[in-house]
């Protein structure tokens, strides 16, 4: 089951957060390359059973990578839209969805980047 995880970060920290998210993709890319080499070895030796197991594992890893890349893309688009919005403040539209909450009598403000559909 896939769940959404949400947490606040300062807008200036978004590029670093995206970089940290991409670390997962980068690590899995190296794993995929290793798996691919092993699959090739299995296929050359006509060991289809061994290759099949790794092919299934590779497909699942690629799906997870695709999901993470999709998350990174959405965050990046929202961030860039926000930055572009700061440069076009005169247009009067906000690219950041602001949520206000009351915690133990103190008001806190948290922003969530929302991609624009322009």
C-alpha cells in the first residue's frame, strides 16, 4: 500500500530535500545495473529460472523508482512554480497553499507547494 508522507520544510530547503529523495533513485539505479549484468549471465548460461527471479525483482524496483521520480517531479514543479511566482508577484496569484493550525495556543504556519496547472 502506498501512503503519502507530508512534512514541512523551508522553501530554501526544497532543492536539498529533492536531492535527498533522488539518493534513493540513484542507489536503486546501481542495483538495477548489477541485476542486469547477473540476468545477462543467467541468460547466456540458459538459466531461465534464475533470470526470471531477477527480472521480476527488477520490474518491482523500476516501479518503485518510477514512483519516487514522480514524487520528485511534482515537488520540483511546485517549487519552480513558486519561485516563478515570486518573480511575478504583480500577477497577484499564490503558488503556495498555506495551512494555519493552532497547537497548544500557539499559531503555526506551514506551507505546502502546490503545482500550478498552467
